[in-house]
């Protein structure tokens, strides 16, 4: 999942990159009034009667239109802020409703722009969206230091537990923005927040717009799937030109038989973002540390973790230690097997064989093929991209009682790219409209190059407002591997969390939950791709698709368990590095990484700079990457409810109504208790590790 903003503000802040602009509505000159009215007809969401019709994605025609809409949004927010601060009536729940109206107004503009920054082919639009983000950050910092608004919020008497949690989250956000600090510290907090926004944007932009290209001869591409290179452009010498898209990098690392080819690709991918991003990450961590110190905390980790399920850096460290203890010996066993496979493959003496980092994926695939007769590339024939998308839709229909229906592309209001698609979501039983999903499946230049979901518009019961989300991935047009189908289900889990939310307040809709819970609903669904009963749904959406042979699927399930020691140890390293980088002792990012990776069995490769492309911790997962492992504990426990039948509609309905519908308006531990009928525990997680 994508999360790209500093995790210090919640009110008015959707769970995606937020934006703002500075000009006041009444400051617009009359000469552009007509232009504005025409332009906004193409970008403004209809704000009256917003419940009934499917959401239409506003695709701005120019950067000017983006700037105008930002100006109007900011003017509306300032007017609302003045009403909140100057109210004469005793504050009550109506004050919370006013805050929800501000969140919805913010989403109307910032939600689509956050998506466009990641996917638009037009640099001017992406740049305008980023500028809007920076401007909005400055406004949000000022707003959440408004002492008059804060004082009125402190007087509100919540009507129920939902109001109480929303009010507590709101007060926390004001306090984390410095409302109670001296004026000079408030000013510095605003300056730091503005700088963090700009630095994060710069870090992500370097990755998204990276133009690195590698040239390979046909011989150098031996073993690589033809779909990766066959249609690639060629230079004057006939060499194939490949970029660093995940759909290219991972299949090549797993299959190319020439070690030098794998090494070149691995080194290039490990340097994504470059030295400049290492420097940017250093400044990011310095500013975060300074921010924490302004609030009296010894580290940024201490500052942010107190608002999460884990509560403290010590609790996270204790959790990570249990993970390390569980996987350490298994990692060594896995690596020994890979080294033995390399020695046998190259007919070398085992004692002198060295396993390099660019070897691990390649030899792991060789072991899986030899031991389990499983080759990820062979699954592409079974999982065409369009059919794979229809498959996850059918799964949602069977399990959660919802239907996804394609919407015809309008020539008058196209999406950001011809590959993008729109789907409406309805309740199968009542036919009620639930939300809108946008999907962008394939890689291209300047597009976000991972897999993520943007919850660009959250549900609000107060406004009878329906959610919208955008699912963005980068798949091979020739088909998906089983691993990629698992990725699709993961992201689809985030989308369902957004689209099936029925929260009172938009700020608590969908994925607006504590960061160390947000991955659980998506991780839970990953396991479904290994269930034969679930995969039989493919036949319902693609009659011409050949079914995966049962024996192959069983072998793939067994093969998945191979290499768990390596996989979990790597995740442990990422989480530990993130925590150390944002811990109590200042550290230089690359030096710290070299030290920590150097302490692992494979060591650190001189010249590699993984942190330059570690987009998660440059953005909203700073001091939060442990959340992937923490959430997996919860996900494994959630799966226990489906162990008898992964298509049990009764359990699915209960999960939808208990976990997904409540978004962030109920604490995660309480959601788990309600759904499972007991407090959650870690047994399922550690049992899964030990398989």
C-alpha cells in the first residue's frame, strides 16, 4: 500500500499525499472567472447529492486548472476554519460534523491529485499536484495550531464511542502539530513539516522518473523470459534496452542464466534514486529527529509509535527480536541450500563457492523447479491480466456479496491514460451503490513503479458519501505469475477496505487506521491464491483460460514455504534499519545500512545503496516499516476464521461488516476481538513461519 505523507497529522488529511494551494477565492481576478468556471466543470466533483451517482474521476486539462481548484479549496477551508474558531454556541457533536465537512472538501481536490501525481503521463500535471501538496501542508500546519479551534474541541462532549474516538484522534493531531508549544517552536514545527513534504516528494519523484536503461545482447539475456526483452527497443548495435520496472527486473533476476547480467540489473535496481536520494534521506531523518525533540521525545520513533498499536520503540524491538529468533537458523539453512545449488550448477567446489546477493532469487527458483517442479513463469498462461482482475472481482462477489461492473470510458471525461479503467461497486443483494474503483494495470514511463492503492475518497455517513479508490500495479501484459496474482489480491484487499467502509466520519474511512494494522486486511487475502476452490472461480470469468493443474498448485504451495527464512530475515532487516534510522542515536543512512546489512550472512555489497530506493520510509512508513510484520501477525489470525472454507459467505459477510465497514472508527484490537470472538494472539503467525 502507498502512504507518502509524514504521519503526524490526521485531521483533514486523507491517507495519501495531501495538497493545498494559497490564493483566496475572492482574490481571483474577474478576467479569469469565465475560464475558471469552464475549467472546473472538468475537475470539480459534484458536492450536492453525492451519494447516488458513481464517482467521476476529475481529470484536469492543465496545470492552471489544478492551481485554480487548489485556490478554491483553500478558500473554502479557511472559511470553515473561521466558523469553527468563532462559534458562539457551546460546542457539541455538530463541531465534529464541521470537521468532517472540511475533510470531504479536502478530499474532493486532493484525492484525485494524489493519484495523478503517481500515474499521470503529463509532467506538468504531476508537478502541479506536488505544488498543491506543498501548499496544503503549510495550511494544515497552521490550522492544527489554531488554539481557538483546539479549545472548542476540548469542550466537545462526544455522543458515543465513535465520536469519542474521532475526537481523540483529532485532539492528538492538533497536539502532534504543536498547538500547545510556545510560538517559536510552533513556527519551527511548521517549517519542518513543509520541508518534510518537499523532501519526500523529491525522493519519490527521483524514483518514479528514473531513466536508467541497461543494454544487453541476446546472449546476455539467456534464460530470461522472452516477454521481458523480446519487444524492447534496440540500439544501433542490436542490444535490447531494458529499464528498471519491476515487471522487468524481477523476472530477469529470477531467470537470467548469465551471472554478469543478473549482477548488472541487481546493482542498477539497488541504486534506484541514486546518491541524491541518500542525501535527501539523511535530511529527512535529521528533520524528523528535530521534530521529535521539539515535542520532548528522544527519537522520532518514540514520537510516532505512541499513537500506534505497538505503543513504543521498546515494544517493537521486543517483537522484532521474537521474529529474528524464529527465523535466524532457518535463514542459514536456506542460504546453505542455495549455495549448494550454485556449486552444483557451476560444477564448483562447495567450499570455494560464494553466494552473491544477485544469486539468491535465481537459485531459489532453481531449487523450486528441481524440488517442486514449479516455475513462476509457467503461470502466466493461466492468469491473463484482464481475467485476473475479473477473478478477484468474482472472489469479492462470492465472499463479500459485492459486484464490480465496468463503466464505459467517456470521450468527454477520459481517465489519465487509455489503460486506466473504472468500475462501480454495488451490493449484490440490495443493488445499492457502494463505491467506485479505478484500476491501472501496466507499467509505463513516469508511473509509480510498485503496487499500491490510493483511498482517494472516503465514506462519510454524515453526508451519505460513497468511497472511491485507485488500484495501481505494473504487470506484464502477457499474464501474471502466481506471485503477482498474490500481489494483486494484496492490493485488492486495500481497495476493499476502502470501498466497503461505512464510517460516520470520512477521516476514519477505509484504510485510515493505525499504521500497524493497515496491512492486515490485505495480507489476509494473499493466501487465497493457493486454494484450488478459490482458483476455480477463474472458470467463471474466463472460459478460455486453462485451469491450473491441481498438482502444480499443490507444488506451488509447497514451494512457497521454501526460502521463508531468507524472506522473513530480509523483512526483519528492513524493519530494524528503519527503526534504527529513526531511533535515539543519529545515523547516516548509507553507513547505517552498510553496517546492518554487513552483519547479515550475505553481507553488504560495496557500492550498492538500497536506502536510496526505500520509498516507504521516505514517506509515511518512517518508523513504521515494522508494521508489515506486525500486521501479518493479525492477518494470520484473521485467516483462522476462514480455515474451513475460504469462500464461506457467512464468515465473509461478518468480516465485511465487522472489520472492513468500521475503518478506523473502532480500535483494531476491538475489531479483532469482535470478529474472532477472542483476543488475538501470535500462534498462527509463528506456526506459518515454521512451516
